[in-house]
C-alpha cells in the first residue's frame, strides 16, 4: 500500500485522503482495495440448497454482467465507484490509487 501511495503522490497534484475524509466536490486521491460486486457470481448457498434437496438454478454461462459494480474500501469505510473505471477488467483484491471526487450521490467519481 505504501508504494502505491508514493506513486500516487508523485503522479497527481491532489491530496491523498482516507475514504472517510473525502468531501463532496473536492478533488483528491484515495488508495484502497477493489471489490467487484458480481451479480452472477456462484454462491455457497447453491451447494447448501443441493445438499438439502431444494431446487437450484443452473449456473450461468458467464459470470460477468452489465449489473456488476465496483467498490473501494480502506481501513475506514467502503464507497461505490463511478466514472472512468472499466468494470469488466477489474479484479477483486487489487490495491489501487484513484483520482477523483465524491459526488452528491455518495459515489467516488473516478477521473
């Protein structure tokens, strides 16, 4: 995490903030771990349902959908992401630095 913070400070002339310190309309840099919310991701509940003899929906052919979204989390909180960030290539667990600002909708708008 520290090396990523150092690169972000050198690359962008914006203050580095924790997610809890981000203010609406104030441009800043944040560092955190990506979480990709995948609507079609397999669930452990399917395995439990099979063991209990309950009907189970078939597995989809793809696990990626247009409804997938990204969330950034740090030690203080989690924030949904919006803006210039390709959801289809993002991977859960990636530590990343982002430049942007909080919107009035409560998302972090990535530049």
